[in-house]
C-alpha cells in the first residue's frame, strides 16, 4: 500500500527511483548556472478585410487597434487606427521575455466610445511553432475570440489509482485519485488581481459524470490542492485478489478523468480557467505516469465555424538562447576578441562571421556588442574600413554600400547613441508629432483648403529646429562615436588625399544619412516615440528627414542645390542660406571627428530613460487592500526617480538616483500581486506594480543600470514586506534587520551599454552553427586557393567570400571548428538532463496491488 504523506497519497521511492532522483539533483545543481533567455522582435504590419463585429458599430466606421499577449497577459498595444477595414499599423516591437510561455497571441479590437472594446479576431501561435515563422513576413487569418477558449495556463495534477477491497455484497471497486495541482505559469489575472481558484474533478464515462470539488484557494496564482477523491466503478469480471487491477477494453476506452479549474467570483458567475482530460487507458502501459500538459478550452478546444474575419500581416523573429556558464564561452570569446589584431582582417573570426552571414541582418549585432564591451570595437572597425576603402574607386561613393563596416557602425551608433538621440531630437520630435501642423509642399498631394505658403513656413520652421538641434549637439556626442568618426576621417583622407571634401563625406554619410535622418524618419524605431506616427505626421517627418540628409551632405559639397529632381524641393531649398548651412555642418563635423577635446559644461543633461503608468503602494499605511495601491505616472531620468498623479503633472515624490541602494523583485505573496518590484532607498521602500511582466523587467533593468555604481549599495534584501511586526520572508521582527536574500549581482563595467557577453557569444555560436555549410565552403575555397598556384579558376565560385590570405583564413576556420565542437559538446551534456514541457518519464510500481499514475499538467 502506498505511504500517506501530509494528508495525501504519495508512493514511496524505491532504489531505482532514488538513483534517478540523485542524478536529477546533480543535474539541477549544474543547471542552476544555465539561463534560458528569450526575445521577440517583429512588426505588426497591416490588416485587411476586417470582418464585422457585434455591437452598434458599422463596419466602415471601425477604429481598430492590436494587442500582443503572452498567454493571456497583454504586453504590447498599438495606437488606435481610425475608420478603416484595412488599416496599416506599421508598429515595430521588441522585448525580452522574462518568463516561460506557451502561446503568443495577436488580438484585433474595435474601439468603442460608449462600451468596452469589441474583439474582431485573433492570431494565436504556439511557442513550438514560432520558429516556423521566425524571420519571415506572413499573412495570418484571424480566428474568432471565444471566452472559453482563452486558456493558456499549466497545472500539475498528480493522480494515483489504487484497487481497494470493499463490501462483497456490493461487488464494487474504487478508483482512488489524489489530486495535487500546481500552476507553473500562473493563472490569468482577474481584473489585475490574483485568482481565488478551485478545481472540480470528475470521472467521466458512459451514462455517468461523478464530480467532486476542492476547496477555494484565496488570492493566489499558484494554488496547491492536496485533496483525495474516490470514484466508484464496476469491478471487472476478470478481477481476482491476487491479480493486477484489470479493466475491460471497452470500459477503459470510455473512462476518463476530467479536471476543471475555476475562479471563484462569490456574488458573480465563476470564471472558467481551463480543463484537462486524462483517459484511464493511459494506465495500461505505465504503473506511474508523469507528464506535463497544457490546460485546454472547454470541449478540448473544438472550433466552431465562423465568418471570414479578415487577416493580419506580421513579421516575427523569436530567439531563444540557452546560455551556459561563462567558462564555456571563453575560447570562442577570446578568438573573436583577437580579430582586430589578425592580419589581414579578412582572416579574423569576426570578419568570417560577417562574411558567411552577410544576408542575415542580425548577425553583426552580437559581434559589435561583444567588441564594445571589451573596448575592441574601434580597432576592428578601423581595420574593416581600410579593407572597404581599398575596394572603393571614387570618393563620392565612400561608405555608401551595405558592407560589414557600415553595418557595424550602424549598430554601434544605435547602441551607443541612444541617449544622444533622446537629448538631441526627442523634444523637437515630440513638438512635431503633438502640434501636427500641415507641412505638405508637393502640389499633387495638397488637400483641399491647404495653403502651400503656410505649409512651407511650417516645414521650414521644423527643419530649422531639427537642424539647429543637431549642429549644436557636438558636446553631447558620445566619445566612442567621436573616436570612430575620427578614425574614418583619417582613413578617408589617406585613401583619397587629393579630395579636400572626403574628410567630411566620410563622417556625414554616417552621422547625417544613417543616424539623424533615419531617427527623424522612424522615431518609434529609436524609442523617441512610443508608436508609429500618423500618415500625415509620417509625411512631415519624411520631408524633414530628406531635407536633413541634403543639408548634411552640403558640408561635404557632395550634393548641389540644382541636383533636386522635384521642382517643389528645389524651390523649398532656396529659402535656406547655403553658405551658412555649409559652415554650420563643417563646424559640427569637425567637432565630432577632430582630435580636439570637447568642451563640457560639467552638468549632464537630464535624459528620460523610461516612464509609464504603474500601480504604487501608498507609503506608511499598515492595512492591506486595494485602496493602498494607486495609479501613478513613474518617471526615471539619469538624475532622479519620480512619480506623478498624471503624466505632465508636478512630481509627488522625487528620489535622487544616487540614493537608491537596491532595485529588486518582490515576491508575489507580499501583496498577492504579480509583476511587483521594490526600490530600496534612504527612506521607506517604494513598492511598485508594473502593468505586465515585460514592463516589470524593463523597469528593473533601467533602474538597475542607473543606480548600480551608487555608494552604499546593499548586498542583501528582503523579498517580501514588513507587516504584522515581522518581515514575511524571514520572520525577523526587527525593521532594520539585514536582508535574507542576496541582491542581484551587479557588473560595474560598461554601465551605459549593459552588455551580456555570455549571451552575445551564445548568439554568435548559434549563427555559426546554422551556417555550417558555408563554413565548409569557405574551408574548401581556402584549401583550393592555397594549393592551386595558377590563375584563380575558382574566383567566380568563391567570390561570395573575402579571402586575402587562404592559409591564415583556413587556420582561423579550423580554430572556429574546434571551439564550436567543444561548445556543442557542452550543450549536449546539459540537454540530456534538461526537463521539457510534455516530457514523459516512468517510475516503477510501489506495490503489486496498486497502479500509480502521476499526471503533471
């Protein structure tokens, strides 16, 4: 008979089970240093032919918007698009995913003024299927939104079935079910709060449906039900006391255990959270069965037929990195960091990666981040720039292609110049988007009633503000960008000594053409605006961006006023004084690329790093409850953290970032709320609840970055709150007691960049592994070129690779092969012991007279 532990049936472990548990424990200790890091990048492009929705709205009057949800937690929302059944959203998104998930969903809603927003349809993609669409742009048909189908939680149900002798007169057996439920992902939040869940357990079969109910667990998204239920079944004719429990084939095919999860609403109707059905026949093969399952909608998710609801065009890139301990990446990291010193540079590991992955946009970024972290970027990009310049024949085409050098510098400017853009452009971009003045000067595109003279004045005013902001910003230009520009200027002059203007075009082609002009054109892509601008504002930004490109090129005299194709642009540029603009551009380019040290006022401008709506717990109150949490606007700059009643209102509280001692997650049990964190400073801790897991992770990252160099930072913290005369985490009664949990480890190097070198090296390893065939082709090319001494007959075949010295390149390729094989071996060792959702594993029976099944859902 099984042993009873803590009130529920739990089979004792035999020797094989103990060995298995010991092996798993050792694996868990090693896996504790392994991180699973997920990220999602993409674009909600457009919808077409959106179908009708229920309610008073007419189809042609639809104002729609899209949301993104991880399971059932909304993490992103587009702006509302006015009155179109085929709206173009054009919303880019990127976020790190801080928790496991099972389903990624995109919802289209119709905005309603007088009632709740109405769902038009949804696109749901299981996590396992994301890789099918990664890096691609696809049309997805919208599916109907059914409240009973919105189930994406995982629970763990442990059930054992045991034969027990009962009254001979009745001739009955019992199926014994021990239910233990643990929701790993967390149940869906009800109105932003935790659930009051309970479970119903039923044995379902022909002409029967016996149902039992657990107790309600209050205010939790991780309920544990330790309750035992008995269900009566008819004894099989083949049963005997000395035999195993047997069930007729026709009986076993029809019996199943059904577990439903509900949220108790007290006065209102209870909310269905999901169900799972486990057939009893699963016990035929296993004495004890263990597996992970996803809770399903009612009726196992059967879909009803519906009208065509339209379709949604999406572009998705999902990346999941299994990051091993740091020492596993040391050989590959060292090989990449040697790249700037390799002669020629084309034989270096970093250049080889760029060469074999030139079609993949994301391939260069991890190398750039790794080199930046170790201060090796400038020598590498200088060496790559020399290689490109050697192949450039005319000065007016310098750095105009999509080469490895230009891609590296583009990525560097986006990383290093993020705050620079915010200080320089965000105020004027905000003014342009919020004032929304008409600026169209193309006679063909003018609307009825537009005044082209007024529009031209509006556009000229905006251009002057943007141009002045840029040309007066040299003191804010990051030193690393200045070092790169200085190197490019020197190399360009050396390559084309007879051209007096190439020193300016080498720099302006990056800072104006690839940096400022692109940021003006797409401010949402550079975090200058939260959403893609409206079509009219987007047109205004396009005209400004085009103008800024031209004004920036004037400094290098690479573009003349007469070169405009459009007559209206030619007329518009007559209003600018060319000589004065050239003087300002040259002065600005000189300041950001010369050897003269930049003057600094000594006061760093305040830069808004993040702001948004949160729930903040009121300070000083003892009672817990909803009224203790208030909606606030939280804002953090490089100087201070503040919260306000509403955006733009006076600050209710200001905390100097230098006084922040720690920023850490808060246990859900502290206030029975998800996504909470605490800011520990010189006064009482500030407890904050973010809108979702993505927001919480972002706040922790930003606040951690801005405060990690502070003096007096704590090494330990309390992950719960102080209430009832004690800390709820450690039960220490002293309010000044040291923390009971270590603080998150801080890295004091490269604070502004915040680069995870292990993760970047893992990304590089993944890119190299996926390009294994190209590595082999490159090896073959090197071997052939090194052996064959005559004319290069293979030149056409191997022209896709840059091979200057075959022997040096071949040696680097062999080194890459060796470190990749070792790193793959490390992955294989850990993958053997990694637990996966849906995995099955079998334990032996405890006794001859009972059959055990453990079902993890």
